C-alpha cells in the first residue's frame, strides 16, 4: 500500500537485510550511501510515490512475523509511526532502530539541524507496540560503538522531542551495563559511556552525532588512548 524504502550507509549486513525485505516485497526501493541521516531520508521521500512511506534501516533484520500492511487512518496522515525493535546488545525493545512509517510531504520539509531525525519531521508521533525487527548493529567494533554512542548521547542530552525523562534514564542505564558475552559487548559499553558523557557535557554540539566522519575520529581516538595506556603498563 505504501512504498518501502531501505536506507543503508556502509552497514556490513545491509545487503543481506535488503535482500531479505526484497524477497517478500519485490518493489522495495533503496537509498544507499547518502551522507547525512536527514538527507538520506529526504532522498527516500523524493523516491516515494505514496503519501506515506516505510523506512527500513540498513542494520534492520526484519522479523518474519512483521508485515508492511498497516493502513494509516486519514486523521493520522501527518503522524510519524515507529515500531519497536529488539536490541541484541541489551534486549531493550523500543523505537530505536525500528521500522518507520513517515509522511512524505513533512519529511521533505523537515528541520535538518535537529539531532534526532525521527522526531524532527512532525509534532505528531505514534509509538507502535509490535516488534518489527532486530537492530543488528553489533556486526563489528566500530558500528557497535557508534550506535551506542549516538543513542546514549541523545538519551542523556534529553534533546528528543517528547521523550519521558524517567523512561530515557532507565534505557540509558541499561545501555551503560557491560555484557561481555554478546558480540562486541565491550565496544557497545564503551560507546554508551562515551555517548552519555558527550550528551551531558556538550549539548551545544549534539548535532555532531550525525557526522559519521567525526564519530570515526572519536572512536579511533578512544581506542588509541586505551592501547597507549596498555602499552605503558
């Protein structure tokens, strides 16, 4: 009923995830390697021929039980819909990394300067209870660190429109617990701690979390400092 658009930016499992969606929905379109999260979603909106369009992130492993068949009531056509996603690092289930259903017109005109893309499109937001996918971001050290850093910076800075403080703090606390048993758990933990600190101390610079080149520099600096410290010991 609505266009499905897969957005990827260098995720190692993007091709596999894209083909998984396309096998079930052959008309799925793709936005690939567009610099800037907001800009990638604007391009997706331009590619859509329907008034609402689905967005699937590059690291989203869509569950077999999820179907792209939701019909938006006429009174919700300016509302951003976000389904839940399961986090493989800490088993949290909320909108982070979940499938989205966005209004095309409002996405084209969204504020490109806001740190959180999803809540900068419309003042109407609907959290859907169904789990749509697993956000499989922990495929390598940098991707895991980056994902944890970005989300925890947003949670700690409290810059997401409409976020509930107690809920955000509980999620932040869960992100900041180390589970070395999961793939790249240590990198996720370090990213979460660094992101939390950045969000608390650098509110005026929070938009940097959408600059992937800057994030890469922060990651490399962090691990260089760790390796230098170990060398001294």
